[in-house]
C-alpha cells in the first residue's frame, strides 16, 4: 500500500468533502484498492469528515496514521443520528476495518416490543424478537443506549400504565399497587381505555408525540428562573432521553446497509411522486435549482444543484462564472446562467432536461426571467421560485417559505401563481444547497483575489510566478513560513526569492 498522497488525490478529497451534505449519516475512508480503512458516523457529514483533513489529530494518533492512506470517501445518509449510530455499528461488525479500534463486539442493541394483536397488549424491552412475535406486534428501535431506553420505558409506564402480569391471575400484581399496571385482567380498566394507553405509547415511539417534551421544557425554564437548578437538571436529562427515544427510526432487525439504502431511496422516490401529483405534473424525474452569489456584482457565480427521483445528485452540481455583468443584478445573472445551461450546444452535455427549474427568488424575479427567457427554456419544464414570505411559522421563528409557479414557461402569456405546497422538503433542501454551493465558489474566488493582491505587491512576481508559488505552497500562510531556499526551489530566481522572503519577514 502506497503511503504518499499526491496533490491530485488531496485536491480530489478536498473537493469531495466540500460537496458532502450537512446531514446525519455514516462515512467510509477507502484506500487505493477500495478497501475500507475506517467507518464513522456523523450528525453533520461535511463538518465531521472535513475535520480529519484540517485537524492535527494529536489526541487520536491511530487516526492520524491512517490519513495518508485515504484515497476516496464513501457516504450513506440517514434520517437521524440514531440510525447513523446503528448503521455504523453493524458495518464495523461486518467489515472490521483496521483503524476502528472499538465497536467490533457482537453486542446487540435493544428494541421496544408491543404485542399489539393481544386483547391487552404488553410492552417490553428486548434484544431479539422471533418471527412469530413479529406477526403479533410492533417493534421500535433499535436503541444504542440501553440505560436511556430503560429510563424512558419506566417514564412511559408511569404516564400510560400497561400490564406485564400473568393473564390467569385473579389477584392484582405488585405493579398495580405502584400505579404502573391498570389491572385489566381484574376488571379495573376497560379494553377501550387500556388500548388508548397503548396507542399513546405507539404515537410517542413513532415520533408523533411532542406534547410532554414541550410541557417539560416549560417547567425546566421555570425551575431555572427560580434558581432551582437541581430540578431543572433532572428535567433536562429526562427531555434528552425523551427526544432520544422519540425519534422515528427506520431500521429493521435484519437490515443491511443495502436494504436500508434501498428502503430510504424508495421513501424519497415516493415523496417525489407526491410532489408531482401535488403540482399536477405529467412527470417528475429531475429538478434543477439555481442561485447567485456576488458582492456588488463582482466575483459573481451562479450555481446549479440537482435532484433526481427524490435524491440530491451532488456529482451533477455545476458552477457558472459570470464575467459580463459587473453591477448587482441577480435576475440578469440568473438569466445569463439559464441561457448558458439551455444553449443548444451545452444542453447535450446534460443527461436530460429538468421537469422543474427552481430559482431562489420570488414573484418579481420569476416574472423577469419568464419574460427574458421565452423560447429558451424547455417547453415541458415548470418554472418555480422559492422566497421568504411575510408570515412567520410562529412568533420569534423564521419566515415561512413561499412558492411561485409558471407551469409552461414557453407560452406567450402565463400567470404566476402562488402555490401552497405540502411536500416541500426536497425543494427547500435544493434551495439551501444551491445557496451554499454558490457562496462556496464566490468565497474561493475572493480568497484567490486576496492572494493575488498580496503577491502582486512584490517586485518580480508576475502571473506565471504567482501561479507556480500558489501551486507549490498551497496558500500564502505556507509561503510566509518558507525559507529563501524553499522559495527559490519553486521559482528558480534567487533575487525574486529574496524579495518574497523580505516582504513576508521584514
């Protein structure tokens, strides 16, 4: 195995990291043969993975030793942190990567099982469930933290008592006297009322019950104001446990990475299908979203991000440098980007035309684009805008997003209508990604501009030498630390090398 990382592989890894989503999931570091070196989990994939390439990792010498061998990165997105933790653990047990020093044991996670088909269902914590039990009930989890699961199990039983005693017993059990069993077999509760308790537990474990958390948060803040910090801390920990177990987890007992991914992709495709029906479209396979980033018209970039069949396709992102508009005019810049995207020559470079063209802008921007792009946009595409509305989600919260729609942008006249959209999460994700991607390239351009300005001050440094220095040293910071001999090795001119050294070290 080669340990040397080439500039090409470093650039490839850095560019790949910048495109990673800010979503939970698992990541794999691969060597040049495609073998797994390390598997990790993250609540924010981009931030977590980028930390490996920007940190000195003094506290993790084993991981630091691995970095030079990394040639590629593979990720799997998950719906939440618990799913990423479970997936990480199952993959580590399966592949046993060399640089994963823990989580290689066979300890299984816990689940909460509810025997829903029984007259009086019971609730229990289990590690395994057989096929017969699965047919007679529902399974929630898996939960990596056994202690948190036990705490919430007890808490839920206090709120919604359920029975775990012998069905044949005519006497009330010990838990009945503690208020944890409603005594269904002794006639103390009707089947209907008992079932209500079970349904409340199912609601909570399905992620649809948030009332208790809000009430507890309110009480916690009251305790804090009263400086009763001990009680506030107890509630804080309980809220943390409730949130932990209240996550809707889409992970089955026999899931593999592939089966999990396939089921998740199916859900995303279904959401795409729901959006298609909601908008009344004939088909919906591809959405392209566009945004602009600039400072007073300078260093302007347009971004294009893509979703196909419900999934964001980061390998299809595109960036458009805008040089012929130098005053702040986002609609004109968007128009220029779309003209280039749908130019007859460029159009062939893309796998297909989008069914929805989404722009980060409201009704006015959409109107300008519609008038300026007649005959350019695909006739079957729907032109949409997304903007911050005037209404708030709730007092003190951020503004609601508003959606604007032109269903046939190739027509001579077409109304712009405001659309109330329920299945909007993919549209919001795309808008956020387009915004981030445009800003990323705008910032890179500003950094390059700053570097050029700094080096242009030095006598004897032209564009050619500037380019060579930045290529060899990577950035100005590294160049400032370089010796005269190191600088001269790059540009092979002792006089200019001394000038550069003096400039940074005077």
